[in-house]
């Protein structure tokens, strides 16, 4: 019976792994469609490139650093040298259960996607080479410690110590509202400030393909069921509740965002609908096992509405977060992590009551301390990394590359081949014949 249950759990995590893996191209399409056509491929490359760097670093010592025994029992970072190269994962655990190699692979996806999320904030202006170097350093200095704080739990039987947020503080974060989304959102803010605004900001190219944005967003939603559902650790009751809550939040977030748009802008946009859905998925990530379906609806609609309002902050405050990583991931993470303290119910799988169900005020205090720690650490270290790289190798493309678009100068490619004859256009054309905000490059013949 135990073997059958282990087999079922392993099969579910394998399925969740494949769903989460699909989030990488989903994020690439979601981000790429939101940019002008001259930099769409660069953004796709940044998503895949950052993910690839994270994967390589993870194989060297990621699982030990994030999930391993805390150095000195302080709860700050796992000992990264206990399993360099992950050779121990080739051995089959005689106790059975989910293979350790699969757990390591699942968390590899979390690490890579967290890095890739940051890319949306630096679109149109960061050197690709600098981005790859930044990705590797950021993973080691920022993601590994923060993920250890949140994801590593004490194991009395094995005699190992986990992260301080999960164990000493006792804050709640089911699948990464702080370690993944707030962490990435704060890092996005820091590196966007270090880079400076795009040329012409706030007047920049409009999204070149909203259908790609919708397709990417839909793929992300699909992957999120693996992201949250797989975090239940197996094919169990918790996974069922988590998947239901994830879906409930997503649909409520879509409606929350477009409602705000309808009131403030007099129209509901496609981009807003998908963005609201993603913001809500971020919001439910830390709360999926702690709230009821009605609680999930509340988190979803609040996440969508708050993130919609937060988009305008960059124009008022002057930081250029190109694709609204701060508004969606940072604020979505803050909403979900905070609301847990109010609407968590002991009837949910985690078995914890929030303030509205008779829980103590200390719950809210623990959540605030966890968020403040992640914000302060991630911002400070990310900003330092960006500044050091800027002084050593330079992190911003030159003015000419930024003006004409990154795709051709850096990658030698264009997203689309423009045939002036097929478009019914004259055979001789000047770049000035095309409105700049259309962001279309047509070669002269």
C-alpha cells in the first residue's frame, strides 16, 4: 500500500513538473508580446537564458543550499558543499517515497522561473551578456538564501535545521509568495532603478502582439496548477483544495483588474484581463492551502485590483519597470501573504485560523516580518549586484542599439519578416514612413 501511494505521489509530482516547465515558454510569450517588435526576441532570449543559467548553477549545489541543513543552525543558508553535482541523487532511497531527484528537479524550476520573472523589468535596455552574469550571481546571493528561509523545514528525524522564516518565525507561505514572487518583484524594482529608464520613457512602444500575451498568460495559468498543486507534495486532499483555490483566485483576479480599468479608464482591456489573472495567481500562491474557496476569490479580486492601481506607480515615482513586474509580482505577493493573516481558516488543509476566524494578531506580525526581511535583503543585494556589474562590465546597451531595437544588433534576428510587397506597400520606403510607436522595422530595398 505504501509503495502504491508513493507511486501515485511521484506520478503527480512528475505531472506537476511538466506543467511548471511549460511556464518558461509561457512567460517568454507573455513578456515578448508586451514589447515592441524590435525587442521581442531579446525578451524571449532573456527568459530562456536566465532560466538556463539558473538550471546550470542549481545542478552544482542548488538543492543543498536551498533545502539542505542550515549552516551553523542559523536558518540563513543551507550548506552548498554537502552534495556538489548532486551525485547522491542517483542512489535510490530504500525508504521509498518521492525520489529526491524529482524534488530537486521540481525546485530547479522554481529557481529558474524566479530569475526569469525579473527580466520583464529590464526590457529594451539591458545587455544580454550582463543579464546572464546577473542571473547566476543573483541566484546564488539572493534566491538561494531567501528560498532556504521559506522552503527548508526542520527535520528532527534527520537532525537537520531549516530556514528561519519557516521554522523560527513560523510565517506561512505555501508555494512561494515571498521566496518567488516578492523576491523577484523586489529585485525587479532594484535592477530597474540601477539601470535607469528607457529612452523616451514614459512614451514607449506599445505591445506588438496581444494574442501572444493572451497565449502566454494562458500557458502560465496552466502551469500554475502544477506550481501550486505540486507544492502539496503528492496526490492528496491538499492538492485538490489547492488546485480549486488557484482556479478561483485566477478568475476573480481577471474580473478585479478589468473592473478597476472600467471605472478609471472607461474600458476593460485584454492586456488588463490577463494581467489581473496573473496577479491573482501570484496572490493565491502563498495562501492556496490556508483559505477556503471564498477566501481564494477574495484574494484574487483584491490582487487584481491592487495590481491594476500599482501599475501607475512607476509613472509617479519615475522608475521604469518595463512589464510591470513590481505591480504584478511584488504587489500580488504582498496581498496574498498579508491576507492569509486575516482570512486563513483551520478548515483548510493547513489548519490555521486568521484574525477573522479567531486567530491571534501575532499571525499578522509574523507575515509582516517575513515580507520586510525579504524586501530589505533582496533589494539591497540586488541593487549592489547591478551596480558592481555596471562598474565592471556595463549593464546597459548603447544608445544606438536601444534606439533601433536590441534584436538585430545583439541576436542578428527579427521576430517577423516584413514583406513590403505582400503588405501592399511601395517597393521603396524610408524608416520615417512608419510611425515610431508602431515599432516596426521594414528594410529598405
